[in-house]
C-alpha cells in the first residue's frame, strides 16, 4: 500500500471506532450496548493486520495472544451478568515483550535465546491488568534486551521482531526500548500499553511517537516477572493517548508487591483524582535549560511555546531553574558502571526462574550463556551491531565491589540531594520541565541510533518520576514535553501534565508517511 494512496485516509477507516477511542468512551459504548469487548477486539485486530503486519508495516506487535477472543467473550459475559471489574474491563492492552505471562505467549525481550523457555507465572503488573478485566492482546516489539546489549544498537530492532517503525514517518526511529508499546498506542493498535524504563525507555518512545508516557518512581510499580536491566533504576509504566488513560492504568499496576521488596513504601492512590483542567494555576514550574536546550533549534521553539502556554494557564515560570549537577552526571561514568554490575546480577536471577518448554529445550542461565548463544546465532542476532555491553557486564564483579557501591552512592547524590531535590527546594518548585527529546532520527542499522539526547538522565539516576505529553509537531514528527519531580510526586505531575494537555491538545494521529522528504516536498 503506497503512502500517497493511503495518506488521505491514513488507515483511519480501518477499525474506525477505536482510532481515537479512550478508556472512558469505550466503557460508555459498552455500557450502552453500542460496542462489545469482542467488537473492540475485532476492530483492534483489523488495524494490526492492515497497518502493523501489512500496509505501512509498523512492526510494533511481536506476538498476538491466541486467547484474546476468549478473554473478550468472558468480559462480555461478565458485563451481561452485572460484573464490571473496573475501567479496563474489556479494553485491549499490549505488554512489552519483557513482561512475563504464563500463557501461550512468549516473553523474550526480543531475543531468540528465550524462545524455548517460559516464565512460571505472570509478571505482577500483567496479573493485575488481567484481574482488572483488561484484554491482553499480545506483546509489543522492543529494542532487544531493552537496548542494553550494544553501544551501537538500533532502537526498535530485535532479532525476534525485526525493526519497529515510527507510525508518523516510517523511516524514522520509534526510539526505545519500549518502541512497540508507544508506536502501537500512537497507531491505535491497542488502547494502552505497558513499557519499562531504566533511562528514557518509556518517555523517549512516547515523545517521538506523540503519546503520553509515565515513568513512575522506582518502587511504585512491581518489577517482579519483568526481564531486568538494573534494580536501582528499572520501573514499569503506561503508554496512552491521554493523561487520563495513563492515570487509569497506573491506578491498576501501582502499589506494594511482596515479590518486589522495593515496592514496600508504594502508596495506594487514585491517580484519576488529580485530572484537573485548572491544575497549572498557581503551580511553580522551573525550566531546566542547562544540557536539555540548545540541541535542536526547532524543538527549543516548541518548548518555548509550551512554557508560554503554561504561563497563560496560570503557572508561575521560574526560568532558568537548572539542575546544578546535570553536566557532572553527563560527564560521569557512574550510571554505566551501576547498570553493568546490576545487569550481570539481575539477569542471572531472572533467568533462574525460566523453565524449559520441552525436556531438551535450551534454557540460558547466565549472561555468559546469552553471549555464547548470540555468537552461535550471529547471523540472526548480530547482523547489525554487537554485544559490547554484555561483554563488559560479564566481566564485572559482585554487588559488594567498591567500584559499584561508590558509583551508586555518587549517582544518587548527584541526581537527588545535589540535583533534582536541590533545584526544587531552591526555587520552591512543584516540578521541572524540559524537552523530552528532539524529533525522531532516521533508522540506521549501519551506524546505529543518532539521537541528539534527552532529558531523562537525572530522574533515571535518582529513581524519580517523569511524565511526557505531546507538545507539537516538527515536519510531521512529534515532540514531547517532560515534567519531572521528586520521588512519589506522580499525583502532582499528573495534575500538571493533564492541565497542559487539555489546554493545548497537541496529539496528532499518525499518517504513516514514508519519509520526511516526501512529506515536506511539494508535489509539482
């Protein structure tokens, strides 16, 4: 299907009832009998077949759930009997391919190495979604091993799923590592999706695909049953087409979990209570300029407009409100040191839980096993880039090493007490804002990613929350605005992000253009 033929419609007529649908609207339609969960599933699967597996071939869905039809039928039967489990009852959801499900689907982090083994139980976040009545329709493609295999990786590529593409402009990156989750939500191939973030892996894909992403405080959502990178930074959060839908999902997945000790202090909050259209009035918003502006002039102009919009909506803007340690964090190798050490430890603990599909099936148990598998299957696993980070990690010692413990302490000091907390205290701020990242760069398997950088780093090292919201378009490509705050400040960030979203309404439907040049070149 050519983009020129498709562009006037851009797939909008395929499964039309779900193209701009939100959770509340779909619930109203089901309550009124205009739609059933089975209808919504059929529309969603029709879009996946026409736009993800064929047509523009976004390649955001790595596997479909063969039980999805049965789940939707059960949701309809429960509704007919007066049982509504909650706001996600009958709603199609995609899980990133690093979230365990003990069902007919695989969980592989995009790697062929995990195709012949299975997790013994659902990830906690997956179990909570199922219990809430969500229809898990499949797994989303992702940057293999969450972009933590090579220093030259290509975001959105996995050996198992191929190259995910940005549905706005198909030769552009979907960012990573939650590439398919954000791209699928943008293209209405699901209503909401789960992603995971260690540093940028929710907010960057959300930003460049033009959707909302919430990266929660580390410990707010359980990581149990999610293939890890590093326990000090990993967190699980939603991608959605609106702040309201993201808040609904966060309600369901957040909270303490005995399987993840980091969640012991996680509050139980109804995040939808903070969806306040007037939420910017009286807020004190700081602009974190140093290191996050000046990278891309057109992006800076959009964010300047966003700042003006927030001021118009009643916010007090403190500009600049720089993170004093931003450059020190960028210059320090402490983050990589921590991630390498924790990955070696955490991936072995995760692999120990996997069970073989058949008695003689291959089950990797250590990082060294994964390195060996990739070498033996290099034609499929290593065609474009290597596994330098795997090889660095396998050489690390245990978590008592002074190199690791000092790096972790330094990261937290620079990011927390001397970083985000310090600037918020100094100016008595509610939150900071910065560009999420610049528009998506071209997909380039030869040279790797060419991003100009993002604003996710300080919150990643601190373990603090971020929310990104669409802030406009540049040559047909979305740009996001990031709100960042203290630990456990999700209610406040949701209030601010929702008010900004409602005042500006910048989200745009993807048009599946083949290239920026074609999009922006007048037809003779």
